[in-house]
């Protein structure tokens, strides 16, 4: 043990999941069809608060189907974040922002690494020209119940979060701060809780969903972790999940720790390009 002990999501979840929000009840009994950019069409039926069924109607995986146990959040009217661990793909989670206000959807398919992939150190990754994290994320654009159109798709990469330093409180024991450095990197620090004193800078991805509403995704490099949250800076809240292994042997199941927070904007840093 050292004075800087990183933990797996399974341990972290015991404290941070205290702020989990109820499921998005408006989804129960509803159906939607995702028309992806690549031509894949998938029908999703929400049979209950935590069970959905999917079927690929068109595309290379046409005929495929399955059921999943999901969690859902509704950060704003008409916008839902739906998330589940795949029952058919190994070490994979699926997070979908379903936005009925614009008819747009963004799907995040995250894959955790194997033990062998994690063992390759940061220096070796850098010298080989690879990313410093072995966690993978694929971002898929889709339309709801209509053919996909890139012109009409409302979810777009953004730099609107850059320069902001924000404190997030996840309950009575867990607090973090984020510093959004640029479009590709952010720094996090644990102020209180299981990871108190720990900090790192990780790969991130930001998408503007609406006015002061963002999808923020990060991929950690020390402990393989995928974070997916919807951040609402109008209400100063965030909702989403951390996904990682339950234990450090990489042999057990992967786990989702569902989280919600209250946010405080601490400051904003703006650089003048003309000065350098």
C-alpha cells in the first residue's frame, strides 16, 4: 500500500453511488427506432423501468436481438440518458442520449481492456504512438424515428467546457473537482471520499446537447475506467455512470456505478492567443 492508492470502480461505487437518481419513468412502455449514420436501424422497446429489448432491423447485424437491464436518467424534459452493460459483447457498456426535443441520439459504446492490454505501460504506449489509456470509446450518431441527416443532428463536439473549474458533490462523503484543459484532456481531483488526495489528467470528449447541456465522456489511464455523464450547467447538476472492473484481478464482472451530483462553478480561465 502507498499513500496514493487508486481503486477499482467496484470499491469506489460503495460511496459514490449514494446520489443515484430514480429511473426515467417516461420511458416505460415506450418504443423508439434508432437510425444510425451508417444505415443501421435498431428498434428499442422499454418493457419496464429497468428492462429493454432491442432488435436490429437493418444493417450488417440485421436480425440480431437481445434484452438488457438498464438504468435511465432524465436531466431535462425530453432528454434521457439510457445505460446498460452489454449482454452480448464482452467488457462493453452502452450509453445512449435520446433527445426527443431535437430528434437526435448519441450512442457511446465503451470497451474495457483485458489484463494484458493494461500491462503495457504509459511510456511504451507513447513511444508506439498509441493513446495512454486502454479504455476504448466509440461515438455513434443516430436519429430518432426518422432517417439520419448529418445536417439535422443536434449533438456536436464542443469546446464550451474548456477553461472551467467545477466542483461536484456526489453525496455526504464524495466530492471532486474537474478542470477542463482543452478539447481532449481534463484534470480531476478527489476532494473527499474513497479517492481523497488522488488526481490525474485523462482523455475526454465533450458534446453540446443543448443550451448549457453537455455529454461528457472520459477514459482513465491508471485504473481502466469509463465515465459517461450528462452535465446540466443551467441547473448545476450531473447524471451518469462510472464503468470499470469490480476487482483488480480483471477476472470478475465489470460494474456500473450510477452517479448524480450538485455542481459549483469555481472559476473560468481564458487564454489570449495573441499573447503567445
